[in-house]
């Protein structure tokens, strides 16, 4: 079984597409890969080098048994 790898920055670009921002509700949480990538968005965030801004909001969201921080991702 192969392991899927994708840099976090590229993953965020794919999520944003042509949108100016997305929120946690827009992040797919269909499997473990989606869950891990959503956590990596926050864990690897670097304001100076990232092409996006991360706003951590109060609470968390739940989808398909996964819980992630409530956040908003804004294209720079």
C-alpha cells in the first residue's frame, strides 16, 4: 500500500481554488488523509512563507467522526 504525500501549501492551494477564503466547513473530512492534512494546515502554518493567512476561530467542527479546529483560510 502506497502512502499519499502532498505538501501542505499545495493542498491549501487546491482547497482554495479560485476562492478568496474557505472555512473549516469547506475542508473535506472523508478519510484519515483529509483529517491529517487539515491538522497539518494549522501545524505547518508560517505567516511569512505561506500563500495564505490562517485565522483560528473559537471551537471546532465535526464531520464524519473527525474533529478539527474551527478556522478560516484566507488567500494572501
